[in-house]
């Protein structure tokens, strides 16, 4: 028998990819702060506050797209309810920011303004931990994680699949939106939370704090990317892809799909929740609109445009679609929805592997010629 | 209570404790009630049967797909199952592997494991491998990755995250690659293999699981004559080490590999014997040719 050379385990990143990763890291962690804070506003190299706010926001979206890629691209489970986890993470952070306002609100009360307005005398039970930043960080992960775990357990145990699962997730986020719209649930009703003043006792609306949040978001995105990459290059990731391609074969190979689906579902939900918690202090508002069906669908669009099951693709997709959105809604607001629709048709018909898939194709053609 | 009785009682308790502590070949002295006793990886075949079906029935919307089917297979046996379309061959495999629950009857793996109490992944881990009628491989993964996934090992989430192929496992993988003649395609995506190669890859995945019983549903469908010949050689080499149940329509292939052939018809065993015997059977000729 000839000695057979078995393929080596895939590397976390190739040398080239590591270089690109470091460039991104430097761009977010060093270059952007320098161009924004140190270069004077008149200079051509100055990065405006508007650009920082926009990129910071899109990086939060990119985390969602990355999370969507894990569950949809790799495991083949299309969730149309990820906006809920994003919003829940945002709400947990929002509650903390509301408490940080202290007595500086309209009514100069210890209670958040909307509670005074509703004539509530004390904090409801689910606000008790919102005063502590440490507890908030834990709850950002725990609350959406638990909800995802319970929902996922019952859905996956009942072997709900495909479009049925997508519809149920959509119903889930819609139901949550209706719940959060109500004043008596204690989440500020349709106004949600806004008018934040400070975080950890420091004012929010300073260039330094904006930049801190920006860098933090960028680091989180890059960290999550490495984590996701580690997941999909492990055997665990290959089992996920196997579940996507032939679930019955996975079962008859001795794997129980339930813990695999449930774990990646919860991981994906928690990623979205963290993105939501980073998003709220940057944009300064959270309301039940974030749980609308359209928001969740948009996350899937970003992933599809960029290219499913590539990890880089959905991040690129989030930047492309949202970049186009912020540009078009300013220059030609009436065309934005047409553009989104056309984009979706083009991607579905001609780019099943998204933008990244297209680039790969060119690269391979170039390599062959 | 007299001291005598107390002493006797104490002796009985101690005797019972000794019995419990002593290991026995049949798997302990506790009543089994069909539960898997002690070592789940060992199938008790001391009664000469690795698979045992008795009076199994299942119906779909009133149609009796399996009708009081009884069948058993000996360790190391290669059993061929034939029968006209709709005879219940695939349904029988669905029942054995936990995909379908029968309405009544018993299905035992060895003499202690009640298969009706287990689901598909558990049955696979107990040592029953199954090849589907339509070749089912992970098309987006390479041949190597397909085999690696099937490898017999801890299949929990955490174990998979930190899994590293050790050298014994690599050797096993290389051995199977040679057995299924796919050594040159080791890095190829399974989706681009030919139909016959996919069939082989699926058989290879079964071998990686190291099952005690292999259920093979039409393993040579779509293979060239040459490939069929090699498959026959492979099955004959597996016989004795593993038990095999092969469903096929290719009579030439069955003639090459079979000892005993079971003919299924309308969800029950119609005839059983060597291929010549069953082919001479009036009833078999009738169901195959009609009147």
C-alpha cells in the first residue's frame, strides 16, 4: 500500500488573510482614531464624525451578518428573527443608559421619564439590575441567549425545518415587537429609550467616547470573525455543513443534530445581541421598530449579497448594502427601495454565491489563464 | 424475629451483593427490560443472533407496508434481501435504524438491545450503519472530510470543536480510502464524484463507523460492471467480520455474494434459502412474473 498523504487540517487563516486581518485591525484601532481626532477638520485626510458614526453603525450590522452566516450559510437554517436578538441586546444596554440619565431627565426624577409619565412610583422588577454596568454586560448575553435556547430547543426538537422555521422566527420577532410596543411591559412603549446622557458616568456625546465605542465595535467584529472562523474550520463546523447538506446522513453517522443546531443558534443569537448592545450607545436610540420583520430580513439580504458560507462575504455585504443605502437615501431617496429590490433580484438570479463568490470566480479564471 | 432468621437474612443480602458485583457474560443480573445494560458498545450475540425482528407491522394510512414480518440475522452473515417494488424492503431498514416506528412487534440488536427504544443517532452509535438507496454524501465537503465525519469517535458538540485526527485514526482513514478506491480523490469535493464513486464513498463512511451490522440499500445501483465486481469483492471480504444485510435487484450480483436469500413480498417473508432454491419456488416466480 502506498503511503497516502492526508490533507492537513485547515489553518485558522492563511498568511495572506492574517495580513489583511492585521491591516483591518490597524485601520480600526489606530488609523481611524488618528484621522478623526488628530487630523484637523479642514484637511482632506480628516475623517468626519459623520463617517465615524456611519462606519460604527455598519460594523454593528456586519456582526449581525456574520452571525447570520453561521446559522444560514453554514447550517442552512434561515432565521428571519435575528433582529429580535439584536434589539434585545440593545434594550438591555438601553435600560442601563436610561438609569445613567439619573435626575437629568425632563421630570428630574430617579425614575426614567416614561415611567414618571405613566405615573409609576417605583422601578418594575425587570429593571432592578439595570443600575449595574457589570450586570448589564452579563444580561446582554444571558437574556437573548436564554430566549434563543428555549425557542431553539423546542423548534429543533420538533424537527421544524426550512421555510416553516423561517416563518416561525418571523412571527417570534413580530410578537415581541407588539409586546414591546405596549406601555405596561415597561420598555418605553413605541418611543423606546432615547436621550441618553452618559455611560459609566462619562458623557456619551464627546469625540473621545464616540471613538472608544467605534474602536470597541471594530475589535468585537474582528474578534467575532476569528471566533467564527475557528468554529467553521473545526470538525464542528464541518458537521454544521453536513447538517445543511444531508441531515439524515448526519443522524445515521451517529450525530444527534439537536445539540449542534441549538449551540450554533444560540451563538449566533448572542453575537447579534452584542451587536445590538454596541449599536444603541452609538446611535442613541432603541425602539420596537428594531424588531420589525423588515429589519430581520435585511440581515439575510446582507449575507446573501456578500456571499453565504464565506464569513468575509456577509461583512462585505453589510458594508456594501448599507453604504449604498446611506448614499442613495441622501442623493436619490426615492430610488433606494427600487435599488434594494433590483439588488435582491440580481443576486438571486446571477450571484448565488454573492459578491465574494463573483470575485473568487474571476480569480480562478485569472489563475487558469 | 429470631437471631437465626436475622443471620439468614444477612447472608442473603451479602450473597446478593456478591452476585451484583460479579461480572457476567450476559450483562449483569439486573432485569434488563430491554434497557441497554452496562457496556453500550458491546452487542450480546451469545444467542447466535445479531438482529432479530418478530411480528413487526407498520401501516401508512391503512396500507400495511410491513405485515407481521419476522427475520433474524446471524453474526458475520451476509444476507441478501430481494422482492418486488413495494415489498417493504426500505421500510424494514427504516424500522431497524429508528427512522420509522412500527405499530407492533419487537426489534432486537443482539439479545439485549431493544432498538425501538433508541433514535437514529443512538442506533448508529450502537453499531448499525446504513447506506441509502440514493447515494447520500456531504457534497460540499471533500472525500477526506466525509470520511473524517463518519469516523467512530465521540460525537458531542464539544468533542467536535476540539477534535484532532490522531495517527491511528489517520491510518484507518487511509486504509478505508484504499478499500473504496478513492485514494486519488482524497481532496475532491464529494459532489463532483461519479455516481458509482459516491456509492463507494458512502460505503466507506459506513466502514469508518466500524459498525457490527451494515444495512445496504441497492449498493450497486448505477455502477459499471467493473465497479460492481469490485463491490462484490469488498462485501465478501467484510463477511465474517461484520454482519451485512444487502437489498439488491441485480441478480448477478446477488449470485456472486449470497449464501441465504430472503424474499420479501407484501411486507412479509415469502421464501428463504439459497438463490437457486428461492428462484425455483413457485410462489416467488408468481410474484415476480405474475400469472
